[in-house]
């Protein structure tokens, strides 16, 4: 499996997580009982499907080796998208984050760092 997993977080939520020392997730995460992540290869499709048009997002990348057995690789619920997605059944410790960067929205399209496929 991948070593780095990604999630898209609203800026205010990420700033709160930095102050708290952990990210506890969005309303969608709370509803589903886990934090939704993607691999770098899955990120663009995830953003287009679930975060289209949202301008205040941060790309938060975490090292899976810091997440222990709270991380599970599962199919996306109710989706025909192939592959397994990383789901974290615990808050994300800020100490596990290897990069957090603002994501620009240009003409309705998210612009990710060059190393995101």
C-alpha cells in the first residue's frame, strides 16, 4: 500500500487541528465514523467528486507508518470507483502530517502540487 495518504480539509478546520494537535474530521467524516483519505493517485478524482468548487481547501498528507492499526484500506461505500481507499478510525495526529498546503481553485479546478499525479 501507499506510504503517503491525503485528505482535503477546509482552512479553518486545518487551523483548528494545528492548534489542537489533531484533526477530528469533517461532518461527513463524523457521519461515516472515520476520516476519509485518498492516495495521491486517487486525489484528483476525489476532489472533483466530493469537493468541486470549494475554494478554501488544504491538502493534508500523512505518513501511514504513524497511524498504526486505526488505518484501514476499504472500498468506497456506494461507489463504483475501483481500488481501496484509506479510512482512519481515529483522529489524525498533526505529528503524522508530512505536508499541508493550500490548494488553489482556478476557474473551478483545484490546482495541486506538481508531485500529485
